[in-house]
């Protein structure tokens, strides 16, 4: 009977409104260390965010990027920091390359934690002060299902949530605080209206039931921006047969809620709906030995000055190795290159790589025909290199040929930028089709 009533209400809502309510604010994904997070390259997340945003005109490509996981009674942060009560820090910084790529691509992210008994303002200070330099980072999120050690999370008070908001705004008044739960009674009312409220309900029997759960939680916070987190495997019976599940479900929720909302797809099923073979790098990578894990294989170095090309261990950003180019005497022709690049005509590609130089001197990256007449194949980009590792990403459209070629030459061009004493490091060179 309950499901019948919900279905009738759902139908009435759809019939009472012509079209979608208003434009969605953000559209993208939720990504976690125990999901698909760092097992996929940054370009996968960028492509999926852009694809999601295209489904909801006017929305911004977006993601919720989990950086702190609930472990025992506290939070494990996957970054270098000083451990304190109920906050443990582990490992090197695995997020910098991703956030740098999001910066370049215009994808916005909220950094989320599962706090347990960790002090939330302390978590805010650790995380946001570390990553506040990134324009892609727009806020901080708390998964309230992991607040305290109560079953399905303790209920935070309005005073607590307000204090979190103040702590975040003390770092940047433009930052957005996000709170999340599937049970509307676990989230307090009377909170500032700039706080982003997320519903991550699952285990629904049909689409009307799913939509009603989101509508109910959103109605408890009528003045707050609302996010629908969807795509759980437990709801696959609902979305698994849809031709465009994200748009279908997101549009239905937005229509029912009757105000602008954001829509994100959860990472537990994201590769089913957005397969990496289409949205990330394909197995037919145009670059061989992209991370220099096989030493110098497939790569060549030339200079008419004096310099060396080596592959160093324990300095890689993708694996354990990276290319190192040391300049003893500058030349007019200094380059690291790879030949035999397969390309399709009039096709959109994206090149990604990581680099740094001890002096911050730039380099250029080009793609052209390996032999005479050295036809320009469409990529000509000057990268502003810094002394710290940074991810670079540039899209281009192939030109200069009408059939698939296998004679492409990708070149890191150091002249005229490199000077005596410069050391360049390069890693993670990838070429992929833009979906």
C-alpha cells in the first residue's frame, strides 16, 4: 500500500510541473579511497564530471573527494600531517596530482571526511590549510553517518554544525560546508542556509520510492542547497535498465524537490555507468612506458649542447621512477621524445604529464610527423613549470593528415628555456581520446 501511495504522489508531482524545475548547481561524482579513487587517473574523473554536467545544463563539473576515512574511533587522513587524538596521518600526498589536474580542467571538489570521534574543526584546519591553494577546492564535507560512534552516526546539533561552518569560513569565507546522511532526522534543522545538504539514500524498491526519500530530506531544509547522491549498487534494479540513469533519476528528483539541486553518482558503481575504456585512458595507450618504469625504453634524448637523460628511482609520481634531464650546457636543440605515436585524423585528444624543474624554467610539448616534412599534428603547448611537481593537461585536435598515422613524434622541447644547471623531471606522460 505504501509503495502505491508513493507512486501516486510521484506521478502527481510529475504531472503538476512541466519540465525540470531550475538548473542543477553541480553535477559529477563521489570518490573514495575504498571505491575507485586513485585506481583511476585524474582524466577519468574529469571526463565523468564533464559528462555529468552536460546532462544537466547550467551545472558545474563537480566531485566529492573523500580524504579521511573512518577507522576505529577516529579518522585516517591519507596525507602527510601531524597525528593527534583520533586523527591519524598516513603516507605521502597522493591527492596533489589529482587536485592540480582538477584545477586545470575547471572541476570543483569538496573534500570530505568520516570523522567518528575526531575533532571536526581540527580536521577542517588540517585538510583545508593543506589544499587551500587549489582553486578546484570549494569546500569541506562531513559524512554524518560516521559522526561519533552511534549506529549510523550520532545526530549533530545545530550549534555543532554552525561551529564547523565558522571554522571553515575562518580559512576562506567563500568555502562551502557539506553535511550528509540518508536519514533526515540525523541532520539538525536551524543551520545556516549556505550549508550544502546531501541525501545518500539507498535500498529503494522503485524509482518513486527513491525520489520520495530525496524529496523528504530536501523538504526538511527548504532554504539550503541540496545534493542527491545516487547510483548505489543496492538500487541497480532501478537504474540498471535505464539508458541514461544519471539524467533520468537526477531529473526526477529535481522535479520533485522543486528547487535547484546537484546530482552526483557514487563511485561504488561508477565504472558500470561510466566505463574507464570510454571515459578514461584506453588500453591502446598512445604512449609506451608512460611512467618510465621500464627505464629509458621507447624514449630518446638529444641535445646539441651538453646534457644527460637518466631514469631515477624513488622519485616517481605515478610509480617509483621518473625521467631526469640534466643540462650542463644549453643548446638550440634539446629534446626528450618518443616516436611511433598512433593517431586518428581530426580527433580530439588530451595530453597529461607531470613535471618539475629545479629552477622553474619552462618547457614545451609538441606532436608532429617524425620524418620530413615534419608536419604539425596539432599539439603545441608551453607549460609553466615550477620547482614542485605539478600535473599538466592540454586538449588538442589532430590535424595535418586524413588517415590514421603511426609516425607521430611527441617531443618535450627544452630549448630555449633550459639553462646550464637545470634539472627537469618528467613522469606520467599520457595521450587519450577526449570523450
